[in-house]
C-alpha cells in the first residue's frame, strides 16, 4: 500500500476526535447515571465469544451482521458481537438466577459487517437498558418512558414515539393457517410496505375473506393517535386472540399518556422490526433531524429460553454516536490551568489539590512562556503563579 494512504479507514469506520469524544463520554455518563437512578445495574459483556452462543435465539439479520473468525486456541468459530441484548439476556438467565425483576444496562462498541443505512456507522457504540422477569404492560411502559426521558435529557428536538405490536400480525397469520414459507413471503412484503403485493398474496394464501380484509387493513394503519382509535373500531369483531393484542397496545398507550401527557405518540401497526424474536409491543423514537430511528426497542419474552430460563423481557438501545450528533444540549469543555514544570513540594501539593477538586492542571513542559496557538491548543485560561512564596491561580 502507498504510504500516503495508510491513514485511510474502512468504509463506515471512523475515529472520534477529542472534542466529539468528550461530548460523547459526557452523554454516556449522564445516561448511565439516569439508568442507575431508575434501578438499572451496569454490566459489561465480552466483545467476542463462541458463535453458537452469540447468535442462539437471534434473528437472521443479526447473523448476517456478525463478523465470524476462527478461534486459534480451540478451532471453534467465534463472532464479534453485533448486538448486546442477547448477551445481557444470557446474564439474566444463566448468571444471576434471580426470581424477581432484574434491571440491567450497558454501553459498549459493537461491530457490523455492513452499515445499516447510508449515514450509519459499522462500529456503533450501543447504550441500552433491559428489564427481565415482568410480563405485564407496566414493564413496556417503564422502558418507553425511560427511553423518552433519555432523549429529553439530551435535548433532542421534536421527539416522536412510534408504537406497534408484532403480536397483532402474528395472531392474524395464525388465524389464517399460513404455512411457514407463506408467512415468510408475506412478512417480507409487509416489511417493504408493498401494499398491492401484500393484497395479492393474502388473496392467494388465505381463504377466509374476513382475515384477508383484516390483514389488508392492518398494513395500512399508521399515523397519529387517531390510528389506534381506527384500529379498535376496524378490529372490534376480530378473533379474540387478535383483539387481546390490540387491547394490550391500547393499555400501554393509556398508561403512557397518564405518565407523560406531552409525549407525541404515533402508531405503525405493520411495523414488524425484529419479527423473529420480538413477541409483543415494539417502539421507536424519531426526530425530523434524522432519517432513521434514534432509539428502538420492544418486548422479547423467549430469548432467554435457549440459556435454560425463559423470562419475560423488554428493552431498548441507542447509538451514542447518533445521540451525540442530535443532542442540542450544551456540553462545555472545561478549561485548564498551566503549571510550571519544576520541582517544588508546595507547588505539587497545590496541583494535587486542584486536580482532586476536578480542575485540569497541565504542566508546561516547554519551560518558557506559552502564547499564541500553543496556548490555544492546550485550552487553558489560567496559570499558577508564585506570589510571595505561595502558589495562586491567576487568569491568563
């Protein structure tokens, strides 16, 4: 390779320079402190592990997004994590062995084989929270409220929370007695929101005309809060299993409006993101300033089963890099103090005290007087001066 090109990074892989890294780290700390205040305990999962453990119970999409390598010690296939949620589910199911609700949170890098979108990174820094061991809709409400509070705290503009429920579509498919191949074929068309294509397939796959009409109606139900009212009317005579899922969505909506009446709610009843592993409510946050979901999550009750303990679960995650770009909150970079680089016991004691109190103190290694660009690069606005044998802080 030409030496002039050695600084190039792979597509979708980026460095984070000091100013942006500082803002990102402050956001990470603020969010983890918020989660801690809600009772969520921090965990750290391995960057790499055996593939048959890393991908068990996860979606085909996650499999495609995972880098695979051969372990030089065991010869077994390993994967670099593309998602942290399955690992946290394993911690709850296999390591903690608690009976009641467990609240866990995390923040770390993941790696994707391909970017998920034009403006997305292949090395996102995921931050998220998961709640295990509680099956009622109160669990989903807590997760949505915590996600919303996270974005509000970062002062992200004009947040819209979009709710859906994969169980409605899944129950309709069960009522239609579709074969697995037909269900997958129909699912792919619904995901692309190819309405005419969906209508054609359900007419060919389903003999019950009422079910045909319900699926056709469901995929077109998206919009503001009136969407849920329309859905409740259109599905008032649906099979009981279908109405139960819709009523759960209604219950979650009422609880959210009671807790956060100013929350801007929208609905997309044909949102089937994570259809392979989500089992109920799904939710995502959007802003006009970004073309994709800022944060997303949902219920996934069976993911722990493969680790020997199926526990109800709900959670969400975000990419810290995206949050940092969208946050309009002011994160002021603290300015420092220049100290002479000399051997002086009282000076060192004073410097140690300043640093212990949160000040940034930088030794002037150049010995001379700092000025111009060098001083600007150090980002200092004060200096230490010896006055009558005592060290004091003076503005520059």
